[in-house]
C-alpha cells in the first residue's frame, strides 16, 4: 500500500528504541528505573475519579457538541478567570482530546504551505512535526542553559520574515523548566504585534511553578496581545490526568469556531466522561494541585543539588514543570567517543540505560544534543537511587 507523502513529516518516536531496550533489560530481570516519562506519578485525585463514576451512573455516555460540553466550556472560563484573571466566553473555547490534539487543531487551522512558525529550542518534540505536517516550516531559535533558557529577543526579531505567521511559547517549558521573565514575554508580545504574528501559548504546566512564582500568560499583557494569542492548556499535568485526554484552546471566536468545525469532522467530541471529570477538576477543590506542586518542588531541589555535585555537568535550575535538563556535553568525548555529532545525547542515553539501568530522554529529541532530560515525576526513593546511578555514570 502507498503511504501518503505528508506522513514523511512525522519523525519516528525518539524514545521507542529506548523503550524496546528497557523492556528487554526488564525481561532479563534487571531493575531499570525510568525517568523518561512526561506524566505525574500521582493518582488522579479521588474527587475527580468520583465525578467520572457519577457521570457514567447518570448516563452521561453519549456524544456531546464536537467542541465540548457547555458545562465544560463554562468551567474552563471560570477556572481561567480564577487563575489568570481573564474573561473568556464559552464561544471562545474548544475542548479536545488532550493539549497535543489542541495544538494539532491550531496547526491545521493556521498554517498554510510555506508559512513559518518560530519555535524556541529546546522545544517539546511535537511542535516542529505538527508544523511540518501542515507543510509549514518550523524556524528554530536556540536558548541556552547559561541564559537560564530565556530567549533572546534580538534573535527572535531577526528570525521574522514575510512568511512568519506565529510563534510558539511554552512557559513553564518542557524540557528546560524555564519560565519566561515578564520583560521577555513583553518583548515577544511587542514583536508579535509589530509583525502581526499569532502567539501560540502552551500553558499546560502553568500550575507547576517553584520558588513562589506565579504564572504569566501573554494574554495577560493587554487586549491587543490577547487578541492574537491562543492559549493551550489541559488537565494532564496539573491534575494528574494524562490518560483522560482533555485539553483546550482559548482564543478569538472565529479561530475557535474553525477548530471546532475541523474537530467535528475529525474526532467529534472528546470523551464525554472525561469532560465531566474535568468539570470537577477545574471547579472542585484545588488542594491536590498545590500539594503535587510542593512535592515536585522538593524533588526539584533534590535533583538540582545532586546534579551540582557532578563534575562537568551543569544544570539550570528548573523554575517550573517537572524536568531537569542538564548539559552533559563535557563528558561526550570520554563516554561516547564514537557517537556521531547530533546523536551523542542518544548514545549517552542508551549507555545510561544499558550500563546504569536508568532511562532518560536524549536532548537531541528536543533540538539540543548537548543535554539529556530527566523527569522528576517519580517518587523520592526512586529519585535517590536514580541520581546515585546517574552520578556514578559520570564519575
Ligand atoms: C509542553 C507540552 N505540551 C503539551 C503536552 C500534551 O498534553 P496532553 O497530554 O494534554 O496532550 C505535553 C505532554 O507531554 C507537553 O509536555
């Protein structure tokens, strides 16, 4: 069978080879510890699970409007008012099967062949592929650990061309843990206004913030910025609901309506039971969000402290999300001397898995081969043993 050419834009999953190897080692009885996953290790809070059960018992098992239940859209608007102080109407919301689906809807709705979208590296793996799938061109701008992964405004400005239609922001950032400073966010907003760009703001980690930080969305920077911003959010991370698959977009009504139409022919509504569970997540008690955040912060402190003791490894302190992204490149010549440029982090990740029985994700998957990503969405005991093995690998 012939496979359509557009599928060439989709790269094979970088973690797949690692997973096969990890399974093989486990089958041999080896105790492999995984720090590769991008999901919280906590169970979904009980009140949310109870709401899903209630929905099923009450027969909420049919289709809903393709873009989501009115009750869910209302709950998203209320939560956005509470968390960001911004007023949106239900007509400005489209709920989807996770934030990844929301981002795909955005790419399909905004990007035409030849359009350019600015992506800041290290980036979440999915962004460039989704843009390329729509025959757009991701334009990558690098950020570095020595700058705390804050983007350089002059570089962004220089990257804008007549073809640029949007810029994707992800603060707090997966994988770097960066949280963009207000002046950086304001600078990006200014560039977006000047060049008529859409800001796609992936805020899925907005509740996972450390050192007393509060979240800043570009949409909070005034009406002019908000009118060109699409906020992407979801319940996967903050409410520990990755498997429930609910995400959403908030933005100007015509774009949201177009995305709803697309979704109507693509997936119809996101899972009805999960939509009701999300209503409870957003409008019910919020203590579990704060509690999970406290645990992530304790783990962050531990990981950063351990990394600081490893010679030749530098790790910018994650300000949010649940990943550490250490620069391990000083060890490449010694540990993976034969690995080809651009795939040295892959070789190191494979070595750490085979020899030290820890699974991490190579930085190359996020656009920067000097780094490796360690998820601290894992229990303290597992982290202690994992960091012991990580440290031993570089000794
Ligand atoms: C930056 C970022 N955006 C979006 C998502 C996708 O979230 P969802 O599970 O709601 O599709 C993830 C998940 O790893 C992520 O890290």
